[in-house]
C-alpha cells in the first residue's frame, strides 16, 4: 500500500507554482539567448565592416595625398617653363612620396586594388624619371623646353593622373559596397532578435491561454458553484481534470459543502423530531 501511495505521488503533475515558473522561465530563456546571439552577431559584423570602411577611407586619403604632391610638383615645373627661370626649380620629396605609397599599399586589401596601386607606382616612376631630365633639357640649346614639357613630360603625368583616378574610383566603389554590406549585416544581425520577440509573444499568448483554461476558468466556476450553494443550497459538484493545488482546493470545497449540507440535513431532522 505504501509503495502504491509513493508511486501515485511520483506520478503527480508538477504544482501550479512550478508550472508557472517553468513557463515564464522558458520565455525568459528564449529572449535572453536570442538577445545574446543578436548582440554577438552585430558586434562581429560591425567590427569587420568598420575595419574595411576605415581602410577604404585611409586609402582614399593617401591616394589624394599622392595626387596632390605630384600635381604641386608638376605645376611648379610648369612655372619654371613659363617664367624661363631655372632657379625656381622645385625639389621633390621622394622619401615622403615613397612612404605615402607604401602606406597606400598596406591599406588596400583587395587584389584588384593592389594591382591598381602597382600601376600608379609604375606610372609615377615613369613621370619621375622623365622629370629628372628637366634641368638637362632646360639648359640644352637644341631642345625647346615648352615642347618637351607638354609633349614628353605631361603625357607621363597624365598617365599617372589617369591611373590614380581609376584607383580612387575603385576605392570609392569598394567603400560603397562595404557600406551596403554594413546595412545588410545590421538587418541580418537583428533577425534573431525579431524572431525571439515573435516567439516570446507567441509563448506569452500560449501561456495566457493555458492560465485561462487551466486556472482562471476553474476558479470562476468554483466561485460560481460556491455562490449557487450559498444562495440556493444546491450541492457543489463542479469537477475538472487535474491533480494540482487547484484540484485539491476544489475537492476540499466540495467536501466542505457536502459536510455542511449533511450537517444542515441532520439539524433539520432533529428539529422535526422535537
């Protein structure tokens, strides 16, 4: 008998408190897990794309710096030609240019961009080697400095400008692509959060339905049965499936009303005998 009682106790359903805690805990766990996933995904994506965008911006600044340095040098040589004064011939800071070019190579990540940087370096070398002959051409009586400047040197400079413009366009396109990827990644990273919120709302509605059907409606019926018993003396006989605390309360109320009804019947019988 004791074994049977122990077995029945083991087979009982969880209590009301435990069931509610489990339901609410599952909702909290889903929301927490999805929130953590969303934060980690967004952080990973943000760090990666932010690094690419920062690299693109650095590449744009460096290429613009190279273009400005070379343009200034070319304009200064043009001033020598126009004024016909070799004394104002500029000095080009080749070390600074080389350092800027090396930084540009390091900032460009894509293979296509690296090939374009190599083309810029090659065209600049051609321009610089030609410009080194400026003094010789200027001092030579047999060569027209203006014709040499516009016919020989300027095509080298134009090639350099063309190559660096192509590089800048490529970097800008890559920057736009990375920015678009950042936007797409942002929406992709918040999808787990949206799904979790939707799942959480669904679970809340299911929990609400469970509470209404399993607890609220039975409590209302128990209350209505007690009111009917108090008003008309009708026997309280509400029954529902379950073996938790609410079912225990319903059984207790049923037993009390039945005992009260039996007590009233006996008192009435004793009064009639008198």
